[in-house]
C-alpha cells in the first residue's frame, strides 16, 4: 500500500496554519488534518464567566471574530510564564493559537504581547512631634 504525503502552509493576513493531506493510493481516499492555527491582533472583548473572547486580527477590517476557550486553554505572558485569566482584558495585543472544531474556533493558548502590570500603591505616613 503506497501512501503519499504533502505539506501545505497557508498564510492569510495575520493567520497561519498548516494542513497535512495524506492520500492512501490503494483506497483513493484523501484525509486532511489541520493543526493549530494562530492569529495575531487585539483582544476586543473578554467577559469573565463566558466561554469566548472576541479578537480582531491585525490587518483585518471586519468585525472581531469569536474564539471559544475551555479549561484547557493556557494564558501566557510575553516571557512564556503561565498567568491567570485576570491578565486578559480588552484592547490587549495578543496571539491566539486555536483549532477548528466544527463551526467553532477553540483557543488552545493565548500569548499576551504586553507584560502583565500589577500596580501596587504604597502610602507612607510620617509623624513629627514638636517640642514646646
């Protein structure tokens, strides 16, 4: 049984994906599998408690696209360290890595482009006593 494989890379604007097509010559059947696709742009909306974010890919002018996430979705800061969902906010540049499952794009990983900034405010009080 002879098997032929071809690898096709597809690039469209800020999205990249890899499709591997395998054809079983004996059966005459082609099977395609799409691996993880990525898109670079800006998170448009994120509301805790929902199961999706909307994301505007760089270089596109249409409406933001809905990407679904689940408990396996990982959020990383620019250094590659895992962070919590509290680091995700609208207008944050990021890259999403997703797979197509049916009519949904399921996010596997979000890499934030800006470091997560945690503001800490410190107040110092100085007391001075005067001698009479």
